[in-house]
């Protein structure tokens, strides 16, 4: 078994070595969750110490002016900190694996865009991206940076604090939404919605098929930084298991599918993914 000279504890060291032996010679699909971005300063939903949150549902957003006002105030207050987050060693390791032909691509449950910024080319963003906003009436798409400038022009009183309690989706809980002018589509005046899958909303079928295809064309699956509580992750893991692909789970703490993993590595995703990228051999 390969010797791993790292800062891992003995159990994690053995698990990383076993994962390298298992993955060697295989083309790998990767599924990532919020835990991959915690080292970039974006908090996890369910990890140890994560705050208790009640995310807004799609029904609340679409049906209530008050809910939309709360969403856009909080989202704007968190946007600058969220957008300033930089890819970490884990994101860069996955981009390296793809560049070497070892990884077929990344399927991510994250909306932060950090895999793209790290250099990954094939990225399936299952839950959408905070980079875009679209009109629910006419379909016009807007860059989030342009919308942020418009929000500040329409609400010159709004102040973005230097240190905000950032949430996993780049928002904060605002102290007040009074007087806030909700952004509208500049083309038709329709309702704007971030290009993300809200709680209670289905992942677009074509997006899930793209993720399935990535798994189907691979010979192993790494799940990194996901507790696999969301059903889309479990469904993709089961697609891999039906094809008898080895499944490597990298996550601090338990996940919903630990018993189904070929190898479970209980350690930080940045360190483990970097170790895998540095030590996996080239494909024959």
C-alpha cells in the first residue's frame, strides 16, 4: 500500500492510501457539496458548528413581496463577501485531475462558482449558480454583478458591512428590509429570480441527465464535502453503485451513505483532494 506522508491521522492516512490504490487507472467523476468550499470561507449547511437555518422556499419567494424583499436585501448584503471568496486547494486539485485526464468532470451541489474559477472545465452545477439572475416572465438573463450595482443605485442607503455573517448561499439575515426597492427586470418589469434551485424546487431534468451522463462515462466516483442528505446526491451515488463503480467518500463526520462507500475518508476535503491529485498515477 502506498505510503502517505501527510498531516492526516493514522486512520485517514490508511484510507487515503486505500483510495489511491482503488482509483489508480480509473477515470473519475466527482460530486461535491458545501464542505468543499468551507476552506474558502463559505460555511456549510450541516457540518459541525453550522448555524441552524431555515432556508427560504421557492413558494415563499414567488408568492410574497415581503419574502422577496427579505431575500434580495440579505442576498445583496452577502454578495460582496460571497463573490470575493477564492478557490481553495481542493477546488484546484480537482481542476488538476481534470487537466491530466484523470477526472471526467465535477458535479457540484454548490452555487458559488468556485470550481469554474479554479479552472475546472466540465462542471455540472446541479443547484444553479449565483452568478446569474433571470426574469421569470421574459427569460432575460442578467449578470449578478450588474444587478448588484443596480440594487445599490436604487437603494443608495443600503450599506454593506465589512464583516457579515455569511450563509452558504451567499446571503445574510438582514436586520431590516424597510424601504428596500426590489429589483425588477429592466426589459419587461417582471420578477427576477436568482438562477439557483430553491428549497422545494426540482433540479431541471436536463441538468440531472448531464450529471448522470458524467457518472456513466466514468469508472469511479468521488463524493467530497457532502453529507448526501439531498436526494440528488444519493441518486447519483446509486447510479455509480449499480454499475459497480468504486465510491470514495471524503467528508468530516458521517454521511448518509458511509455504509455504501468503497472507502470513507474522514478528513478535510482540501487536504485529501490535494493528496489524491499529487499521488494518483497517470492513466496507461
